[in-house]
C-alpha cells in the first residue's frame, strides 16, 4: 500500500492538496491491490515484485487523478492549468500522455529484448536455473543453511 501510494502521488505532487492526496492514496491502494492480485493471477504473467501492479498501475492512477484532484474544491493547485482547461479536458490530456508513454515504453522494451535475445540471450541454461543464479552466477547462496 505505501509504495503504491508513493508511486501514485508522485505525478500529482505539484497539484494535489491534502484531500486530493487522500483520494489518490485510497484509490491507488485499492486499484493496485486488484491488479497485483486479481489481474496478475487471471492473466498469469510473471511479476514476482508486482512492478506492473504497483508502479505501473499506481503511476497511471496518479497521472489520471492529477487532473481531478487539481480542482479548487479539493484544495488542489490548478494555477498551472489555467482557465482554458477544465478538469475533464485536462483528464483527456493526461490520458493521451499516458497512452503515449505506455506505447513508447512498450516499443523500446521490445527493441531492447530483441537485441538481448540475439546477443547474450534472455534465459540462462536449465542447469544454472536449477542450481539457482545466486550459486551459478555469483558463487554464493542467498540464505545460510
């Protein structure tokens, strides 16, 4: 919960007041839990540190809610937004920026993965994996037996 809250409040830290920060914290805690537990299990992807569910989803929640919590009624600081934009139009701008960031990151990640796959490889040998990478790559064990 705490890390999800930090990931979510970061994009809105310049515009969220105390009430807005509370809204973002509660929303991100619930949504990140749902993605880290329910969605990950349903889709079956491997994310042992819940990076997608906590940082990715938390950052997205905070980015989108920044437009909502910046309004004066929630003690937000919408001075940087100006009168030309309402919170709904700013939400659209935030969503468009988020979509761009997700697509850009996915494309760059795929390129990096392809380069790694064709150079050093994405996986270790089965024998190294069964021994454990702590032992096979570093000559150490993770825990004292």
